[in-house]
């Protein structure tokens, strides 16, 4: 007892404006939840729809972040897993008549299996070579979805139109409001799981593999198994996002899941901050809103404006939004 | 007391609504005494950005309309957004236009999948999705989608026109078909078969996948089938391959090429101009590069428009011609609306176009619609490639699909 109290006296608690850091974290989390809860009752349906999409992209980026940020594997092919999740949801809802609620876990399982299986051979590849292999996946997926073998299920080039679900139990919500609530609930589950995963033994193993694969393996970590599993979990997250995305857009077509989407997810990852879980939310917002901002600046040069914004963001925040926040906190803490 | 007051107001309101003489001017969101807001979605960026020219031509034409005083005194505000040719973005932009910008209607949004993605939404919202930029036959279905209308000849109409031509000129021929195995290809084949009504023999019907590298083997099989009429339903890359291959293996059938690939630059040049001589297609618009139209009044008007309002535009491209024609049709619909600028009346007038001429369609080709006919252009003329351009010949043929 005595020993413990002396210990706490020796370790100074980092504070900002007199409030301890863990308390700050709780305050921010609480404020975030309040904002999330207020959105459907304050904003117009169109903005609710946009924020729903941003949250969905954030989940997909979280999946990519688990792979790239915490496990050090590159992927330019996550649009493929997004597509598989989306088509799983669409086919279940329209061809099999299953409720949209069940499409989320099924899309998760399907994408986990796909990701794990793709991860196995990809293990032999490192860094940019893996990026290239996943790039091939991203290029192939739209073509595969168009092929006549699968056309009966995928609807070929025309895609599948989905009926947007209404709020259940007679809740007085519009379908946009309900989809927002539904997506936020799924997102909260996914974020809690990801936070716990990263903080767990498994998470430490993932990070150890990222930092030093040889040392990790010397410590008794089964590197290949963990890498494949991480690939699977990463695909699972992106697939869940894909399924949610399909329901929110209420349409899937091969042209929805091109390489451009894979790059967008990658951009979101970098802007939000590599290996930061809250940063993925910033990434999701960036992916959705910045192209619109660029377009409103100049229609003809939207691409160039987007590029300039991206350059400025990377220049000002070289470690992403999460890095900027960390830097700010460390400055504030030091001053005290 | 309060209740009585309310009742009186209600009665007064009912009277106002009931008597047509009092309330002449009627507006929906997006229209007012001074302004009509029109939305549009184009792929200004991404793999199909070449189509962006259409959006620019539309904007230029509405500038001209505004400079000349607007329509019935109302200026047009044309709001156009980029979807990068990605259907999810199309949905987002359509919702932005309808819910945020509160446009009266969405005009000429581009792409088959992209229009499919927003069709249900537009119809549920009862916002006109007018003159969509795709030839898919499914966008003229007033029974199920009364708020969606196409514009250009649909694929099935074109198939029927080809059928009429061969029934008249080559009734004893044997037909070989090469088609892309998707909705677009099947639409074309269905149109041809409906038009033939079983009167001619189809000896071979070979599909290919959009993902196939070549159609060489299909071409060899088609020649071996003994067909002497070749119905070529392919997109530009495969069209060029097939024309080239036919020349290589010495197969010289009556060659009917779908208008999707009737492009000198993208198809005939890569295939070899010499190889393409005599290839037939169906056309409905005036080709701005064809010297035959040099003194044509409609063409002169278009050139003047391009010079004044869209000077950066490429005058040899068919896209500005297309945008110009769409915009003129839109203006005609709004003129017909008069002071009743509601979404319902817009659809009513769009379905009530009678012999409207865009000025850039071939002589004799006019726009006609009715409450049961949501296919504005259903006439085309056969065109023959002379080594430089597709020259229209013969009578104007009609390929009406359903409706009347």
C-alpha cells in the first residue's frame, strides 16, 4: 500500500488546463458521441446521407489501417473487398430476399475468408510487391463482376438496384435517419473491437511484425499466420463497410468499385494518420467532402484543386490528422 | 373563435386551389417568376471525362438562352456536378441537386448504370429525370417510371431500323450476329429480331465478353457459317478489330455496324480506312465534319452558337452537337410549360412533343412523344462509310418500340 502511493507521487500526471489526460480522452469521446447522436435531428436528410457515407468510408479505412498502420502490409486493392461486401449485401437482399441486417455479418464472414485466402499467397510478397499484387486485385474485380458467368447473380454491367430499408418497429425516422443510426451502431461495434484488438496480445504481435518481423518471429510469433489473419480482419472491416455502402446507396454496379476507390481509401488512411484509430474518421470525412470542395472551387480544374488540397494537407500534417493532434497535445502538455 | 377562423382560411384556400382562373402561375421547387433551376450530372473527371464536353455545351446553350432573355421571362440556372463516372457519386450528386439545390428537374445525366442508380430515387421523389444520356431501352417505361425519359434512339429502335433495311434490300440474305454479351448487346439483338419477325434466317449468333481480348475467333466462325449479312454489335475497340479481321480473312458481307461505334476517329482509322469502305450504320444527327451541310441553316446556327458561346469547343466532335440538341429540346419543353412550371407539367409537356426539330438532326427526323411513348427519337437514316465519313442515304426509317 505504502509503496504504491509513493509510486504515484513520483510519476507526474500529464494535464492540459488542469485536467488529466485520461479525463480529456473521456470528455472528447463523450462530446463525439453527443455530436453523433445530435446529427440526425439537426441536419437535412441529404447531409445525414453524406455523413452516413463518410462513416462508412471511415470503417473501410479502419480496415485498411489495421493492415497498413498496425501490421505494415500495403494494399491498393481494398476496393475489391469493399465490392465483395457490397455485392454480398445486394445479392442477399435482392436475389434471396434476406433482411439487410443479416447482410452485415455475412459480408463480414465472406470478406474475412476472401482476405485470409488472398493473404496466404500474398505473404511471400513484401512492401511494394504486395501493393502491386493487391493492385491487380483492384483492377480485376470490376471485370470479374461484369463476366457472364456471374451475371445471373451480379446483374452484369447493369448492377443491382436495392430497396432502401425503412426504420423498424415503427420508429418515427426517415430511411436516411435510420440508415445513419444503423451505420453508427455498426461503426461503434467495429471501432470498439478494433481498439480492443490493437490493445490486445494479438495487436502487440501485429505491431511487432510491422516493426521487426525477424525479432517478432524470434519471440515466438507465428508471422505468416498473423499476417494472413490481419489480412482477413482488414478485409472483414472493409467488407462490412461495403455492405453498408451498398444499402445506403441502394445500388451496386461494377463501375462503383474501380481502382479509384482503392486510391481514395488509401488517401483517407494517410490523411487521417497511419496507425491511428480515431484518425480514420477524419479520413472518411476527407474522402467524401474534399472532392466536392475541390469541385466547388473550379469545375474544370477539380482534379488539380484536389491535388493541391492534398499536397497542402500532407505538407501541414506530414503524419496525418492524428499526428497533428498528437503534436498539439504534446505542446500543450509541455507548456504546463 | 380560433377554430372558426381556421375553417374560413381552409375554405378560402380550397376556393383558390379549385378555381383555375385565379391561380395561373404554378411553381414547384426550382421554379419562380424569375428563375428555373436545372440540374445535371456529368463525368467531368475519370475514365469517361471526354463526355464532359456535353455538359459544357449544355451550359453554353443555357447562357445563350439567358442572354436572349430567358424562357417566358425566366432565366435558367444550370447546376452541373461531376460524378467521375462512379454510380455512388451519381447518387450523392442527384440528392444534392434535388434536396439541397432544389432543382426543378435533372437533365441528361450520363451513363446507363448511373441513371439506373438514381432512377428509383427520382421516381420516388417525383422529380423529372429527363432526356438521359444513354440508349438503353429501359429508360422509356412510362408505366413503371413515369418520371424518367430517354432522348436518343434506343438500341432496340436501331435494331429494328437495321431489320427494315435488310428486309427491303437483302431479303434472301443469311445473317450472322456478333454481339457483346450484356444488356446493351442483347437490346440490339432483340430489336433486330423483333424487326425481322422471323422472316429471315439468322445462321450464326456469337456473343463475346467485354473482358475478352479479341473477337478474332468469332469472326472466323461467322465467315465459316456462310452468313452474307454481318450485324456487328460491338463497342469501338471490338468494332475496329472486327472490321480489320473481316478484311484479313477476305470476308465481304453486307456489314451493319451499330451506331455506338460509328466513329471515324475511334473505329475506322484504327481498323484501316480502306478496310471500312462500304460499312453501313444508322445515323440521326448531322455530322459537323461533313461538307454537305456547309450551307445548311441548322448547321450555320450551330456554328454561330459555338463561335459565340462555346469557342473552346471542338467543332469536329459530335458531343457539342448532342448537348446543343438536348438543350434545345429542354427549352422547347419549358416553353410549352408556359406559366405552369411544375414537375408534373414538365413531364406532361415532355410527353407532348410533336414534330419538334432540333436543327441538328437529319432532315425528316423529328422528336415525337406521347404519354405512352417515352422515346423522343425513333427515326434514323442508313449511312455508308465512303473512306472519309459516314454519308446518309436512302429514306428516313422509323424503329418505333411499343407505344404509339
